[in-house]
C-alpha cells in the first residue's frame, strides 16, 4: 500500500502518516513509497520528520499520540 506523510505538523508537532485510502489524506503530503505495514512507513517518515505518527483512522496500530 502507498503511504504518505503530512508535510504540515499538527498542533502537537506530529507529522501524520496516512495510507492512500485514508479519508483524512492531506493535500500537502509527501509520498513515502509502498509498504506492507504502517510501522515501516512511520520509520521512513521519521528520517525527515522525527516526530512522525500513524493516523488514528487509517494506521491505528501506529498511532501513539
């Protein structure tokens, strides 16, 4: 599945990671690439945005705050 990270941080500083089917996929996003799970996508996002987190709707297993 394709994953994206929101370029714009949320109020708590997190950059949320979303999959391609998420209803909350932002318009200002960066394509990460295809991953088989959200954990690997969040790990990739943290290379650029150290405060990355999974979306609570499309990646609840990776949502920590």
